[in-house]
């Protein structure tokens, strides 16, 4: 059996991959701002050479992010071949995938007027066809990623904040666990595109129709109690946690590194926030890396602040 690549000298190696136009360069600059040695567009075939070089100056490459462009099936197979040679039980390396919606990518390419890389080998491709082709090419890479960030709604500032949020978990973990992330959202703003599982909790009692609860969010005790103490919520939580307790070990066993669970209500302010927060508290922290975020909570609060006749 071939010896695996030695990355014991690197405390945190982040391989940045994803769709063209989804913000990989912005993410890599964010890693650089956080003290990482950042490399742009290193050919995948040179990754083993880079690791060999890094061993000669381990203090310089202790934290490293590498932006990789995968624009062909050959490069995709080279990528998989490389990560298969990395230590299985090491938490020192991570794959971070940058995603974005088709509409957002089309908008970005229209604004920058830059050609999509997938149009170079096939000049007759439209930008939309190039985006679709690349998404299909990279789907197996996305499924292998430890972290998936959908940049569709993120400003560069938001991206830096997302990177900072994940860096602490990159560097703190010593054993490889599957990450389980709960994301609340409002259907009125569109469902997230990067969810593995999606729950619609609009069947639960709605605090919006109670004047004293409407200004609050699902993070506040009165709203949590209103939503979670209902008979429907108790039965749903019990059954859904039973399902997750069955699914998660199986997903982890098959090598899945990241599971994103979307929890949606109408506005993303009350029910989905309370349920996502509660579900995240019921998943074993010893077996999984558990996190939660609330995509539309702040947006819903700002909507409430607008004058009625504005």
C-alpha cells in the first residue's frame, strides 16, 4: 500500500474549490487576512510537490489555504486522487466548497463581463450553459467537501465573517467528525440551494399573529415556548430527532463530511429559528460537529422596522 501524504507539519490546510464566480478568490483573501499562507490557482498536479516543499519550512506553512480551479474531468480525478492520499483520521486538512445560484452567477458575469472558464474549450457555450456544465462536473467534489458556503447572498464582508466562523472549527478539532449544520430560513426569500435535507415547519402555530410576539424572534424565550410547547411541535421534534439519530451515523459511515439541514417557515424569523436552534441542541456533540445559523432573521427584523406606507 502506498504511504499517505504527510501533513503532520500543517496545523490547518484548507483546499478551496467551487464554482467559477462563487467567491473563491474573496475567500482565499479572507484566509490570508486571518494569517494563512494563501496560494492562488495552484495546479492540482503540483499539490504533492507543494507538500514536499512545505516540509522544509513548516513554521511558514503551518496554516495554509490553497485555491484550486477544477475545470476538467481530468483535474477532478487528480483532486480526488490527491485527497485519497491524505491521512483519513487527520483533522488538519479540510475541503471548502464555494457555491452560488445560477441567477447570481449570471448576474456576476454580466457585471464583470469576464468569460466563464468553461467557455474556453467550448467557445459556442453560453455563460448559462457553462455554469450548468461546471455545476455537474463539480457536484461530486461538493459532496466530498467538509464545508459548503453558498455565497449567493453574501457580500465580501459577509464572506470574511463566514471564513472567520469556520476557521476556529478547522483549527480546534483533532478528530474527524461529520459536521451537521442547521440553517433556518424564510420561504418568502427563497429556499437555500445547498441543503441536503429540508424541513417545512409552516404547519406549526405562528407567533406572527400575536401582537406581543410579532416583534420578537425564535431566539427569545417567549417565542420558543409558544412554538415548541405546542402539541404539534413536540410530536414533530420527537419523530424528526428519531429520524436524524437513524440517518446521521449512516451518513457519517459512508464518509459524508458535511450535512446541511434547512428549516423553513414563512419569514425565517419565528418558527424556523426556534426549531433549528432546538434541533441543534438535541444532536450529540460528542459524535458530530453541530452548528446553527439563521439566514433571514435579521432581514425579517429590518422588514418589520419599515414604515407601513413606505
